[in-house]
C-alpha cells in the first residue's frame, strides 16, 4: 500500500499518442508483452519471509528513517517529533496511516515487484554515464531522495556490488544527453548532447541498495511520469568515475509515482511552465503492462520531508529482477571525454520509450 494511492483504475488504451520522436509506443507494448509471455514474472511476496529472517526488514526501516532525517537536516527542514513521521496523512483512501504512524510501519514493506525486462532500452539511453549519487546538477524542481533495493527473484537474496543506473526527464519533460526531435519541445537541441543531468549510476551495498538525489521528473506527451532503471553486470568502473557496461541483467524498465503526488508537484514552479500534454497513470499503456500481474506494483512509496511539497520527498521501492536474463545494450549516445557522441550503429527500431 502506498502512502497515497492511485484512485483511477488502469486501462490499456487501444491507441495512444506517440512520444519521444517518431517512436511507436504501441510497438513497444507489443514487444514487451511477447517477452513477458516467456519470462517468470512475480511480486516479491514469496521472498518476504526469507528477507525478514535475514534482518533486512529492520535494516530497511532504519536506513529509510535515517534517510528521511538526513534529507531534512541537509535542507534545514525543522525536525518533527520522533512519532510524527508524516506531518499530515497522505493516504487519501484509508485511515491506515496517521501522523503518529511508527517508522516500523511506514518503512517495512515488500509491496513491490519484478519490473519488466524491457527488451528495448528506450531512445534516450546514454552509455558510459557517471557513477554518482547526486544527479540534479543545476536543475530546478522538487527535491527527491530515492532509495532503490534490488533483489534476485530466483534466490530471494539482495544483489550487492551491482550497478544500478537511472535516468529521467527534467521538470519540463526534457532528457539530457540526446539530440532527438520530440525530446520536450519537439525540436532538436544540439546543445543538449553534452548535458548529463538526470542521469547517474550507483553501486548497490550489502543489502542491494542504491540511493540517488535529484528532482522529481516532469511529464512529456504520451507518457505518464516515470524513471528509467537498468541493472548492469560485467561492468567496468573507469578512473574518471564513469561506467563502461555493454551487458545488463534484466533491463527492468520504469518506476512510477502516485497521481496525487504528481498533482502536488505539477502545481509548483517550474513544472507549471511545462506546455506538453500530461498523460495520467490511468492512461499510460506502459504502466498498464507493468501492473498486469497480481502483486506487481511499480509505484514508489514516499514521505514528504516538510509541510510543503517544495521541501522535497523521500521515495523508495524494492524490486526483484531475474538475474539470469541478460541483454547487450544499444545506446543512442555514448558519453565520452569530449562529450556526447551519437551511436552510428543505433537501431531506431530497438529504441522506444
């Protein structure tokens, strides 16, 4: 259960506006459904007892609670009482959470999922990005601290020493690092090729956890707000803190946010300057594909750091991946010492949102 809950039922649309240039989302859905028909797909519920026995529940509670505290201190947000984890009740649909909800209740859960191995990594994937926690650079927007936990669904064990990579759009729905028509304004932006904000990689710790600091993503036409995630294996960490990786394990797709949270963020600057059409979670066919199996839940849990959404949020998700699955990456751009370089061998048919 989320601290806020999506109140509109998911529906697979027969048609949806194309996004990210000329890429066909319906074709992406078709490819993913075909792949899923041959792959094991499950929630993490079958792993909960084993993970609890390993002490992971308690460590998750402590780490997430500490993460919220550290984020508040960093932003000079007045600390609330020990019991007052949430300033207000953000659960819009039940009374399960209150202002006195204990950390052990808030932060211990496995309401998570095996995120879809995508087959296609998306047209905006850039290889050889920086290993770093802070990825917002000079972006304006609502601060977000993200806590991702990676679990092997085959062994029910956390995956340590594994590189988790994420990337997302800025507040107005633009991705850094690519020069592609349809990226935000619909016009190609040559100066965007060398930008790196909204992109980063972290190595998971002993509990399979990687954390990032950024801003909440903005929306773009044809897709609900989301963050892309991949898990790398056989990667090489270079001296300049970039990662060379040609193989990934379970390209795990995308994580999402509750619509109520999105609405709060979208009412703040600079999200209010975004002129692209907003697609709701309920109207996003990719999200519908992610949630097609019982127990699969790609939406991040969260708490607000202060009394206002502008103070930021702390969000978390635990997800399972099939560690036996691997795929060669085909990025649209390589990040080099001299900046971004288009991949001349990139197959447009393999890059979708």
